[in-house]
């Protein structure tokens, strides 16, 4: 084989190697470009799944960004008036709406059957002060949004602080009307109530007043005028509510050892067991 032929053969072989090397590089680059979009799409999907991976409560699970309790899904409203300790009226979606506080009950201030109960005015006054002290917001639970009277059922906040929990903590509201699934904040409310009871705050200072079925205030009324007696026997009797409260006869006898008559402001029908219009007599 001549030298020129061998030289030509070597050049051909070198050229072939270079061509195949270039082809290999081109295939590798095409493979990278082909899989890059898939990797990018997978990353985006992972990011979206991370954003959607939240608890049902809507609260973040991050220890650094978790919102304060009660700040989720709060709706700003404008206060119209304070009805009593657990009811207000607000402007909601352009309508004047009554709002009944979820999971609590306060003593009545003007009930058609129960009248004015002890600590009712105190609960109303604290509620009035709270809802007038800052920005008012409502939070709805996952269950019924209205009660049978058409009132909105909500958790109420002022500047992000729970009004319900404040009333409970001061011994002016009890945990009540627990109807699942509207129980989102039941646990902290029950914990606040245990503290108030242990410290005998508010109505918890009165033994057996707050019960599981309500407030044990009696249902008696007195028939007397401002002078203490009816001036016209044929006229409808004026009614006055109990103004001096005792939870039982033992308690009452510490002040009135011989009991009280039915025209006494401390008289309660539940203490008049023999129905002789005289309570806690010995």
C-alpha cells in the first residue's frame, strides 16, 4: 500500500471519528431539551400541590406564618346596636342583620318569660364595650349559618380578638348551644370557662346559678307600686323583677333568717316549696 493511500485512509478515519463525535453531542443536547420541560412541569405541579396542601380549617401549618386563632375567613361588618350579652345587630351585605354568638349563652336582660336575670346587664355592658372598641368582624363555621329565628350564627371579633372568649373569661358567658359541626372554637372556649369557674369570676361566684340547662334565676314577679302596695286593686298589677339574688334558702337565710314573703325583692317561687307565698321560712 502506497504512502499516499495510507495517508488518505488515515484522514478518512479521522474525519469519520469527528463526524460521529459531533452526532453524539447533538443527540445528547436534544435529549436534555426534551426532558427539561417535563422536569419544569413536574416542579410547577409540586409547587401547586404544596400551595393546596392545607388543613380543612384553612389555617397554615407553618410555625412561622400560622395566623392567630380566629383570624381565618373573617368578614368586616359595621355595628348597628348591642342587643344583649350574646346578640348584636350589624350591617352585613347591605342589610341590618341580627347576629347570635356561636357556642355561648349569657343571662337575659329582657326575656318575655325569664325577664331580667342576674348578671344579664353586666354581660350586655361588657359586650357593648367590646364591640365598640375596634374593627368588628364575623367568622362563620361550616354548619348552619342562621338559627330558626333567622339570626346569623357567627364568631365575633374586635381587632382579631374573640368577643365570645372574652365574655367567657370574665364569667359572664357560659359555653352552650353546641350543635356540630359548628364547633370550631369549642376547645378554647371550654378551657377559658374552666379557668373562670376555678377563679369564681362573674356568675360562677354564685353557687348553682349557671347550669347545663341555663341560668337558675327563678320566675317570680312582685305586684307592687312605687309606694310598695297596689293603689287600685282592680287595676292590672305592676310587675317588678327580682332585684336581690340568692341561689338557695341557705344562702338567703344568711341575710334573712326567717325567710321572705312573696312581695319581697328576694322572693323566688322555687324557694316557696309549700306555695304559701313565703319562701325559706323555718
